[in-house]
């Protein structure tokens, strides 16, 4: 990907570049989805409730697992700076587990 073209999973307000080609599809709870690179796939998955990730047919082995694992440690809408993340729905799943918060 070039700096001017980003994968469909990249949020318009997320300034980070893609880390490669689209290798996963991230689906929300209603089965709407977007294909994305591993980086943006993880950031999108972290921002969804009940999201799922699937590897595209030509993805490298383990792509979906890497995205799922990365998303666990990313807070929702990580590109938004400012207010502290004090509520469970503002923190990553991993941080909530460390704090003893269950879904």
C-alpha cells in the first residue's frame, strides 16, 4: 500500500499507515465487514463489540490469529486522544482482564 491508498478497514481519522496488503476481513455483529491489513484489522476489531476476524484466501498463515491477538491489547478507537479511558468500554480487553472486569 502507498501513503495515499489505505485498506478499507482503516478509519478515516486513524493517521497510521497500512502495514501491508489486506489479509483479513473484520465483521461486526450484523455481518457488515471490511477487508484490511493486519494493523488496521486489529484496530477495527478492537473498536467493535462482538466483532470477528477471518483470513482472506491468500493471507499468510496465522494472519487472523495475529489480528485477534493484537486487538486484545488495543483500546477501542485508539487513534482518539484526549480524555482518559476510565470506563471498561474505553479500555482494551486485556486491560479489563487485568483489572478484574468481566463482560
